[in-house]
């Protein structure tokens, strides 16, 4: 009968060292992801949002021009026949258009600010994680020195 020999269990020191190394690797991966997010993904999303905003503004302008033509026809019909109801005046149409345009621009700016704030918050979180990891490594090194522990 053969006896299986298991390797010795890691010591507390080895476990702590392993946890520090694992945290450092995870943090490095998160920092690389955030850098890619900041340099590639964020500018791409920003450009896409700007393009969408411009498309919506163009669509609003076309709608206003179409409504202006329709209102002229309705006003002429109302003046000639006296039937129906007059359409909005040009000033009213311009006010509606300006309000809709402002809403589109505000939405674009709100989303842009949210995205930027999220990136800044994530950056601060990773900076705090890095500082905590450095502090933990220093404490661990001090403990190793205090107890004369040498890891392979």
C-alpha cells in the first residue's frame, strides 16, 4: 500500500505573503484596465455621445422646419376659410425648439459629467487601494524583521 505524502501546509507568514502578492496583482490589473478606460473607452464614448447629440439637434431642426411649413399652410387655411384653429406662431415654435434643443444639450452634458465623475471616483479608489497595499506591505516587512522571519 502506498502512502500519499502531502506537502507541508503553508505557514501564516507564507499565507500573508501570498495574499499581499495576490492583492498587488489584482490592483495592477485594475490599474491597467482603468488606464485603458481613460485613454480609449472614455474618449470613444464621449465622441459617440457628441455625435448622437449632433444627430438629435439636426433631427430637431428638421422637425421645426417641417412644423413651420405645416403651420404656414394651416394659418393660410384658417385665414382664408376661417375654419380650424391657427397653428403656433413662429415665436412659439422657436421657443419650443429652443427648449427641446436645450434639453438635448443638458442631457449630453449630464451624461458626460457622470462618466467623468465615475472615472475620477474609480481613480481615487485605486489610489486608496494602492496606498493601503503599500502600508500593509510595510507592516508585514516590519513584522518579519521583528520576528526574524525569512521567506524563500
